[in-house]
C-alpha cells in the first residue's frame, strides 16, 4: 500500500533577504518544522498560498536551497515584480515578514548528480539555481566540467563553492521567457572529449526542448546520462505548465 501523503506543515517566516539582485531568500522554520526529515537540501516543498476570495489555495513548487537545525531556505526568482506580472509565490515572498506563516507540503526528492562521471555539464536558468548549487556543493573536489547559467544580471551568479576543475559560464538574458534563451547555443561550446559525461539541465520549457534535442537527439545521451526538466513555461501558471510538460514528455518518449 502506498504511503499516505503527510499533512502540510505551518511554517513561520524567520528571515528574508536578497542574495542577488533578482533572487530573494526566505528562511522558514518554527515549531511546524519539528520532525521534518534531515538532509533535504535539493529536494522540494509545496507552498500553499491563500488567495483572496478563494477557499482553495494556489500551490507552487520550490527547491530547498539549504537546511539547518530548525530552518530551511527557499529562494525566489524575482520575475515580473517591476512589470506587475509576478506570480502568487513571488508576490507572497516579496511581502513576507518575520512572523508570517504559510502552509508547506513535502518534502519531495532531490535530483542529484550521479557519482563517478568523468565530466559534468550542468545547465539552467535562475529557477534552477537553488538545485544546481546544492548539486555542485555535493560534488567531490576532483569533479570536472562546466556550469552554464542563464541569469538576468551578471550579479545574479551565485556564490557557490565549485570544484577547481568546474568552470562557471554565465550568460545574461535580461528578459527570461520573452527573449530567446542563450542556453542551447552556449552548451555547444562544451568539450565532450573522452569518457563518461553526465548532463543535468533545468530551465524554461522552450529552452528545455531545444536542449533536449541537442543532448538526446544530437549527442545521443540516454536516461542514465541525462536529467532534463522544464521548471516553468512563459505565459503559463504551474498547473497549466504541468499539463503541457506531461503531454510533451509523452510525445517525446523521454518521460
């Protein structure tokens, strides 16, 4: 029999701070975190956001950037705040104050990098930075490869400890989801060389499909050599994106 899903926890906002110009970190904790499993950094939680005039909360999925005793950090990309197009989770995050509470489901599992590969190619936009940083921090010191990050500003490149032979390559897109992503073209500069390469990629839906065509179609990477996912789709909320994502996975055969 499948395990029942745990009830959401009511967590308290402990702190809020910008970690880069376009990334906001909310620290959650309080008594509701009692019994939360240890070592969940890189996994995900479901934020249940109350909406005026609706009895049903909006649910949004976010990566656990870090976990300490009695606290977890969740990072929010500040998409659409100035233009007025920000989604409900971003709007909640920018207004959150210490002492505020929110219902949080999860945790769900992380998608780590496998061990013992000759080189790694890690690719993502700002929505993937929390998961990417956790994965990079867990690599052995002798890991080799390249990290390609699409950021809105050079100052959005995260402060993360990289293995000495992992190169960080930022590419700037000031209008993510509107301007074409530079990621698919940039990954072509990676030196595949000899040996086992593992590619990990998460980004906007359109960029994901172009990257999948390159990794799976051109480079012939199989499921044991590639993790690829879209974390969002421009113009769609999370619920609609899930539908499109599922249909695309079934059609592509790379579900």
